[in-house]
C-alpha cells in the first residue's frame, strides 16, 4: 500500500479525543459490533492500525488508541510507569466510551503487548481474547546492568537525533527488506511524530516490565504471532514466549516488525478468529 493510500485512510478515520478521569486519550474508531481494541508500539501511533480499521470495521467496533504520552493523549503521572499505569488508563477510557459493554478482544503490538497483558490481568472478566503481535517482552528479569544499558542506549539515541532522526535511523528496521517504499515512508512518519516525553516513559516501561509475568494473571485465550523477517522481536523469542505461557504461536510470514501494516491480511484473519479454551473458566488465570 502506497503512502498516499495510507494517508487517505488516516483522513477517513481521524483521531478523536476523549477526556477521562485519568486524562485525555486520543483514538481512532471504525465500525459497529463487538469491541476490538488495538494498542500500538513504542515508536508508533494509532495510525499503525489503519488496515485493521479499514478491513475489520465490518465485524467489530475497532478502537485504536494513542497511548498515554503519544499524539494528543495525556501522559501517565509516573516518571517510571508500570504496566498497571497504562492498563488503568485504558480501562478509564473504555469506561467513559461505554460503561456497559461485553468483553473485548484486545490486541497489542510490540510494547503495546505489555500494556494489553496488564489490562487483561487487571480486569480478566472483561477480556475475551488477547492477541500479542511481535511482542516486546521487557527487560524486567534481565541483569540490572543490562537493563540500564538498554534503556540508556535508547534514550541517548532519542536525545542525540530527536524524533525525526530516530525515525530515519530506526524506521527501516520496522519492515522487511522487500517492503514497499511507500509503506517504509509511512512507518517512518509515524515514528517521527512521537513525543519525546511519552517515548521516554514508554522506554522505562520496556526496561522494567516482564511480559511472561504479566501473562500469568491473564484468564482468556492468548495467541502470539510475528513475522519471520522481524529483527526487533525475532520469531524465535516470540515462539518461545508462546510455549512458555502455553499459547499458540502463528507465523505471519516473511514480514518485519510492523506486521499489522506489512502483513495486514494475515493479521486481520488472526483477529477474526474466535478460539475458545473449554477447560478454562472466564477470568481464570492461565496455568
């Protein structure tokens, strides 16, 4: 899909803003039906879900947020936020949108997987399915020196290059080598629009969180998926996470990290599935 096509979709589903008791949240919305809630990654925005807004609005009410500290969304209060800070903001936003609603399908991409897992653990009865796309697992269990080094490297690059320079240097890694140049330019434009303060908070979240630990409190079916050309969250690590938590793993084919855009058809098909676990009661933590 060319850059102009994606820009046309972005205009078709513009960002709205909603004030909640915990702060303003920006989001895109399409369709009507069961709720599908989409959480983007650290160097991205709600615009990374345009192909889902386009294709899945016939089956779902599709909601793609701007994470706290991104776009027009207010940041969370903590300087070094925990996953629960983002999870609380997510539920505050959804409660304002519709206080009475059926359980949602919740999908995260990359860092958004940490937020999604925390949200599913916080209100297990309100999530009927959790999909983790190219999940960032966090460095919470890593050696403290390694954890601090990874955080320092990320923040130093942001300080030296700024969002535009960061996007120019890291944007290419988000896609496979064969990705369309227009898609590459679009993904880079999303990264160039990040707000440094929100990105810094998200970097702390990545450094301190542990996805597998968060998934221990999740009570709904979980699916993990990624592309085989992903160099940011390689397939081996994603499949190992799935095996560790007893979830199925799906390869999305030879695509890179920004799989919701590069492998939109495969991702859309995955989100349309309705797996069930007959041995697991709703809200019961995974074994």
